[in-house]
């Protein structure tokens, strides 16, 4: 006897994904049809494509999909708000008992969605999609990504290792997520704070189906900084420790300089003894000022309490 599963919504944030969307929509609609046929999900399950202010024909493609398939819906943001905000807008807007988020390039294996639904049916409120390995990445990206997860852990940030934004959230988890109002979004750090019963699904990551990556190094670095400064005050505490160490080093240098001046009359003062401490102290001060500036910038943005996203149109 076939069972009627939960109403599933799949949220796909899109930014200039005109080339990838037709293939993405075909694969995901086929997967939905298969899951409905087996009774794993309800027949009114749907796809939600979120256009994050694209400059190409992404929205035109989404409109075409929505016009020809009742299971496809579109959410158009008023401008480019960034991947995390676009993803959040889709998750909070989509209607369903459970919501799965996946990027439009389909590098995340869609076959893992079946396992996510099984984990949800077994009682998991949050199901993380976790990469088995990173062999498909370049050496640089693999080392920096895994190094970042370890560094974030040292800073006290709770992250699921090798998990990005491929996950399932139950309606209860989404309601809890909506209570978090911060503007500086780092969802892979925010979701673990929700608690609830969780599960993990392993999958292999593939090459992009079309187009180029919309996440250059600068954006990845920015997201990494948000991940640390949004969830940990450890860098500020490190500044205090660093200040104490520099004070000891400076005191030791002063004692050495006095000893040379008093007990070695033949010593000729060199430029190194003057220049090195100045450069060292100047570099430390700039580093500390930059870290404090990161936190002040976040406080500045949070106090404005501006909308995290603006939806221009829904289909």
C-alpha cells in the first residue's frame, strides 16, 4: 500500500543561472515525480526558484518553468541580496512540511534527497548533506576549506564538517530559524544552534552542470569572516592575549636596550633595534584594529535593523 509522505519544498537560490536552470529544473521535477509515485512525498510538493537579482535571463527562465509546470514556483528578489539571504528568503517563504535547499549548479548530488526524506521520516528535524571527500576540488580549495572548518572549531564556532547549504529542515526547525533576526547571515553556523534531532547524509559532489561558479575567492573569504565573527568572540579575546604578549616583548626589548647602553659603551645603536619594534608594534595594532572593525561593522548593520531581503514578485 502506497503511503502519503510529507509535503516537500525544494528551494533553489539562483544568481545568473540562465544556462543551468533548464537542466536543474528537469532533474528536480523528475525526482519529485518519482518520489510522489513511490509515496515518499505528497503530490503537492514543489520547487521554489529564488532569483537573487540576476542580470541575465534567469527570471525569464523561471517564469517559463512556472507557466508550464504547476510544481515550479518563482521568487524574485528586488535586488542582489547575496546567497545566504536569497536562501533564507526561499526557506521562509516556501510552503511545505519539510524544505530542502540545494544550489542551482547541482554539484550536490540530488540522489541524496531520498535519504534525507527517509531520515526525516525517521524523526530527524534537520538533515545535513555532508560531502564524503573533496577530490573534485583543487588542492588549494580543499586545503583552505578543510583548514577553515578546523580553525572555526578552534574559535568555538559550531559547524558540521564539510557541510555547506545542502540540508533538509522540518517546519518546526524553519519556524525556529525565523525567530533569529540577525542581518549578518551565516546559515551553516546558525542552523546547528537550533538544536532538535539531526541526521547526516553523505554524498559525492559533482562538477557544475553549466556556467561558471558565482562564488569567487573574495566572496568565499567574506563568508568565512562572517562565519567566525558572527558566532565567536574569540578573536577579541585573542587581541587581549596578544596585547599582553607584546607588552612582555616590549618590556624585554627595553631591558636589553638599557643593558647595552649601560654595560657596553662600545656598542653602536643600529637601525634594526629601532625599526623592528616599530614595524612589529605597528603591524599588531593594525591587525587588532581590523578585527575590532569587523565586529563594529556588524554591530552597525544590526542596529539599523533593515529588511534582510525584499521580495519583488512571486509565482
